[in-house]
C-alpha cells in the first residue's frame, strides 16, 4: 500500500528528474485534484493509503506532467479573476499578469454604462468573460481565428453564466472586422512572442500550447501594428485601447500609438517589474 506521503515523495523525485519546475507543488496539486481535497488537506492525511484506482489516476497524471504537459491542461481548468476557466490544448493558458489588465480596465470603466467592448484574440474567453461579468451593463464581443478556441470560450460563458458576451470566429487581418460596428473599448492580448524568441520557450509552451496563440512568426508586433492602424475604423472617437505586451515592446508600441492619434498613453508594469500593459485614448 502506498500512502499519500509516499506517493508525493516518489512523484516529486520523478518530476524533478524530468526537469519540471516546482516538482513538489505539482505533485501535491495533482494528488489533491484526484482525492477531491484542498492541497493543504493532504498534510492531514499523509498516512492514508491510496486506493488502486486513485493510484492509477495519479500515475497517469504524473506521467503527463513528466511529458511537460502544463499542469493546467492536465487539471482542465484555471482560476482567472475569480472565474473557473476551462482550458485545453486549443487555447493559451490564462496568465496571472493578464488579471492586471482586466483589473485595470474594470477600475477605469466601472462607473461607465453601456460599453461596447471588443476582445481581439479571445482564446479561452478569460478576458471577455471577466470583463463582461464585472462590467454589468457592457456587451463584450470576443473574436478569435481559431474555431476550437471559440468552442472553449462559448462553453466557458455558459459554465460561468455570462450572458452579455458573444464569441465570433473572425480573423483580425481580414476586412470582415470592418463590418462589426465601432467599439468604445478594445482589449487584446495578442500573440506577441517573436519567431526567434519562440524557439527559446520551455517545452510546456513550445510543444503544448497552441503556436498560433503565442507567436506571429515574425517580430511579435504584427497584431499591434494591425490593430493600431485600423483603430479609426473599429474604435469610436475617444474610445480606448488596452494591450497586454511582451518584454521590451513598450517603446515601439508607444511610438505606434502616438503616431496614430492616441493620447494619454500609459504603460504599466507586471509583478516582475516588466512593462506588461499599454493603453491610451483614440482622438
Ligand atoms: N505571456 C505569454 C508568455 O508566457 C505570451 C502570451 C502572448 O503571446 N500573448 O510568453
């Protein structure tokens, strides 16, 4: 019989050998999920033996993590801004930095009614849904180039009971975007990793997350260029644009926004001190 503590210890060693970061935490989170308990509750049941079924399930999930499949895909969900967002390998895993973007927008717009919001590259729907949920009189349109991502986002809208939102299959690089009317607020966390940087990513990202969600296969700036250039066609006058951005992209994107009549442009850092967000108002 293998106990909770023994199972955690063996798995931790195995994950460490496979160069998984924070192996013990990963081992604990996966076991807690199988035992339907909180991670800290494991500490109260270290001596409890695992049933054969529990052990098999645990072995399977540890094997997946050892293959560097991200923890969130194995669990099938992530917590994002208080919502449970389901994820699979067709969508980028929502990152904690992106919660800062959502929080900033909610703070800036909480007293404004009837906002029409466009989320470009909506992925799992994390940004669209957290905005729609917290800006009650708003209506959010999420667009994405991936039909599989749209499926995940719609499912997440239903599971989180968010009704003031829609998701549409639409490629921002096509003319179709000009037929959607104009928006008060545009938000986007587009694929911003450059082709070169993409090669250096950890296997969790490079092998398992959708490439289309991470890189533009160019300099990382394709979608900022596109969105800023077409702002006059998709943003109302005095509308706002909020971007998540990659490391060291802030100066060039500031320049682009400045050139295209954006005013009051501000940059905000993330938890690691990296310029992660840029926003401004279109005049
Ligand atoms: N923040 C992601 C990363 O970890 C990139 C997401 C994106 O390209 N928008 O690299």
